[in-house]
C-alpha cells in the first residue's frame, strides 16, 4: 500500500461515491415543527448522532417496507432524550438496524423521519462492513481496550490497515454529508456518540466552522502509551479537538486524553472554575467527566411488570437453597467471562462447603460483531464451564449455568432481582452499566416480599463504573484467586453489611441516571459554545489536520495592500521585531540569525525614516554578538530591561534599583527542581532567573512548574520581584512598575 500524506485523506474520502440515496432538502426542512428542521422559536434542536439509529426492525409483511420498526429503548442514544429540554426537538442521525439495511430508500428515510425523528445514513454494504467490522471492531475497539496488534494473528486485533482507515473516514464523511443536508449550524447542538464517529468532528468543523459540537466517548481512552501506537493518532486527536466539548466516563480516561494531547500535540490544559479546558488555536475545548447512568423510568417499568415478577419467583424457586451469583455480558474479548469461570472453579476448590450450593448463572448477550475472536470467546467459556461442571457438578446441581439464547429484558430483570450477588470481571470496559441495573432491580422488585433490600457486587477494577461504586468488592480480574476470594467474601457477608453497601449504591445510581448525565452534558455543551458568535473563525490545515482558528471580533488580518501604502506615507517609523518565533522560526536548531536576516535588517535600518529594534527575552551579550554586523539596529534585551539604540550607543537599564539579592533565595529553589526534573534547566539572566521545562516529560514538567511557582511565590513574598509562568517556563523578574521601555517614547 503506498503511503499517503495526511492531507489527501479527506480528498480521498471525497473521491468515493457519495451516499447513493439523498434526502431532498425540501423534505428535510419541510415543516417548522419537524425534527428535520431547526426550531425557529423554542429551544434549539438537539441532533444526536450515533453509529446506529435507536431503532429495532423486524420483518412484517403487513408493515410499510415489509418491516416493523420500534424504538430501541435500551440504547443510550434514545435514553439520553430524557435529560434534554422537554420542548427541544430531537433528531437522531445514524445507520439503519442491520435487518433493515437492504430497504434503504428515500421513501424509507422520509418514513423514519416522520415517525421516529430518525434520519438514516445509508452506507453501501461493503463500505459499512469495512468501516464497522474492519476498522472499528477489529482495530479501534481492541486498541482502545489495550490490546495491541503485535502480530497479524493477535487474537481479535488486526494491524493498522490504511485502506480500512479510509473506509472509516468515508463512513464518517457520509455522516457529515447527511448532517449537511439538515443542519442549522448556528442553532442546532450536535452530540456525537462513541468511537465509531471519532473523525466526524473534523468533517463537520470543516463545513461549519461555528457548529456546536459535543462528543462523548463511551469506550475507554487508553494510556497515551497505547494511543500513540496508532499510525493516525494525530488525525484522531485533532478530530476530537474539533469538538467543543469532549466527554469521558472517568477521570482516568480524561487524564489519558489530556496526556496524549500534551505528549503528541504539545497542548497544555488548564482547570478553571472546575472546568478543564484545552486551548486549541484560539478555541477552548472543554473536557467533561461524567459516567452515563441508567434509564430509571424504563428499568422501573420492566421490573414492575407482572411478567418479570412471575419469572423472579420461578428463578428463586429453581435455585432455592442455592447461593445464586449472576453475570451478564456481551460476547466480547474483554468481558473476562473465562476468568470469571476460573474464579468460580477456584471458589469451589477452596470452599468445599459451597459445592452443591454456589451457582453462577452467566447470561451472554448475542455477539455484536463477527470474527474469530468472538467464536474463541464463546468456545473458551463453554470449555471452562464444561470442565467445572464435570468436576463439581452432581445430579441436579450445575455450578455454572450458561444462558446463550436470546433473553428478554423481563427475564434478565428477574435474574438480577433474584441473584444475591452480581459478578463483573471484565478486563476492560468503558463503563459497564450491569452493576447499576442489578442494584435497581434488587431494590425495586417486590416479587420476593418486602424484606429490607440488599445486594453485593464483585467488580473488576478495570471497568469505568468501578470508581462510582465504592461499596463493591473490587477485584483484579486477572487474579483467579482474588476473584474466588471476592466471591467467597460476597457469599459470607452479613445481611446488615449487604444492606449498607446496597443502600449506598442505590442512592448513587438512582440520582445519577441517564437523564442526569444528558442534562449535565447538554448544559456544558451550551456553556462551551457560548462564545461562538463573538469570535471570527478561519479554517486552516489540510485533510484530517484541518482546524479552525478563532480570533477576537476586532482582529483584522494584515494585508499587504493595507500595509504598503501606510508604510510609504509614514515619515517616522518605529519597527519592533520580536526575535524567537518571529524573526527566527521556533523550530530552528541554530538560533543565531542567518545572513539573510542580517541583510534584511540592515536594509531596513538604512532608511532614515526607520527606527528598528530587536526585542527579545535573551541576554544582551548574546544579542550584541549576533547582531554585531547591524550597526544601526537597536536592541531591547531581557524583555527591555536593557536597551541600546545602536551598536555604538551604551546599554541603558530601565531605571530600577539593581538589587538582585533575591537571586540568592530563588536560585537554590530552582536548582532543587532542576535536579528532581530530568531535562529541565535554569537560564541565568542579569535581571532574571528562568526555569525551563520544555525538554522534560510534559506532564511531570508542568506539574513541577506549578509546584515551583507556588514555592517561589512563598519564599519571595517580600522581595521586589514577580514570579510568572509562561510556556514551559517559570520566571522571576524584578517588579516592573517603573520599568518602561525607553524606546516607547518614540511611538
Ligand atoms: O459493539 P459496538 O456496536 O461497537 O458498540 C460498542 C459498545 O457500545 C455500548 O457500550 C459502550 O457504552 C456503554 C454505555 O456508555 C458502556 O457501558 C460500555 O462500556 C461501552 O463499551 C454497548 O452497550 C455495547 O454493547 C457495545 O459493544
């Protein structure tokens, strides 16, 4: 595969055939109350974008298109509506459920829009397969869950394949195309869900620089050491930074993202009034941390349904006299089902009294993706359970019961309500809402009487819900002994302790439901976008490195047509030239001025109407050596502490009392931090001391810089100095109230 530079990736995606079916704009914007058009008066429309629409489809010859569509109330994309302002129109954008894929047509789009506020994105089958099963499920999904494709045969993971990445981009672009047909970019709020659409913010930002875009990542964001292995890591990070608000379930995921931004893109973040913001080309990208909750209303209606109560009693009856533990998982490489079964085996090895009593019922949801990994997970789980059942089972007693058939929500709720313990042993999971659902079912089911409610959760440390469930027995799922021990503790726990832990969990889960999460995200998205109208936006960068530069309303681009006539008609010109990063590119290794720079400066200085100064933070000795060939050039060194009008004129100081005793206090403190921070160093200036950490580890360096700033401020509190933080520096300067650039009088 020939390599492609990043800047032709968008173009490449653009070369692929556009989505064959298009929604006519006239239909899309038909009625003012339609979700396909923005609301003119009420609250702005919310556009929820997810890989799949929150719909189910089943064949029904009597229904339009031969398909019966129903809302899939189990999806987060649908549940989050409960937290949005009641009067705001909501539009869902996503692909059709698999059963309906072949029915794609403009008529179907109109039907789904009118009846379900759902606007389908039609992806050709081949593209959809490469996008979802190829790039998403066999590259991104394992990687986000810490599985590196070390060899081509690494279980479940594929090495990075640029062709599949292009399919991923093409699919994301098809989403942007669909959105373009209906979006009112100055009014709508767009909320993108999950890793399938990681590239979408870039496509949207390119078309609508002022669009209001939120993104929530439901999977883990891995350590930057894992993330940096992705060959297109910068594209993906920049895409997230093209959103206004980026949300994660846990602090760890956010921390990994911030660290990736800092290590890979050199971007710093700041925490202001409780909000974390990354400055990105004049825009502030806000980072939010809040785990998704469950839909309390929907779950309550399932738990309280009579059919659930019947099954609760049947399950309780079937396992009477046993100690019932429950696991509910997708068939997925990372759910640790095999490890859970090994833990169960160990439990029975170590606790003979539990043989014949302890039962683990494991419900496995249908596989969401296809491939060898899914088959191997199923085969492994079956093999271990068969071995354990063979070893410890007796007539009428099966220690591990695997339920692999489709199980209705009612039946699942019944198992949750009946089980005394829930076991989640995933080795990685973005959140995992199973323990939340279990807690609510235990609390709200009345099928087994009204005794005080209790529950116990054995929970992997590696799932996103772990930090929020402090009453769970947390385990390292990789340690079979720990899982067995945790199961044993759960089964031996007193009723009183189970009650206390249960109450704590129920209080959290019932108050932090999906509506709470959605409301909070929605409000933060509004806050993150509030300055959009007061800024001016310019798009820069090619392909996936496209970004928008946001500038204040008074900013005007300097144009040559403007400057040249003004320059010509001016009799007295003061030209102040910043050195590093202006005259001298930041990236240059040799910081001395080139002969070309010297000659340009000399030409400027020759004009009697010009007064030219180089202004720099550098010391006077270095600058005078470098600019020795420029006889008439003025220099302001150490940020104007020293100035000289020309090579022949003397250096002047800005009139401050030359008391540098404070250096005796500041320098040892800086030295301490230099020794403790590999890569940092002190710059000694005549008027100042500067601690640099640009070559230290970015996270550690900025952490140490914060600490050093505090430290210096406290030890120098009574000295006539100012301690400041700049980009990768901490600087101590004399107080400047009386210190003005004497050259300023010229202006
Ligand atoms: O299998 P996919 O179609 O690629 O979807 C990925 C998973 O999405 C959902 O799980 C994710 O979101 C949950 C809610 O925030 C979170 O609990 C979980 O950890 C995330 O992975 C869905 O529930 C899973 O079945 C999908 O596999």
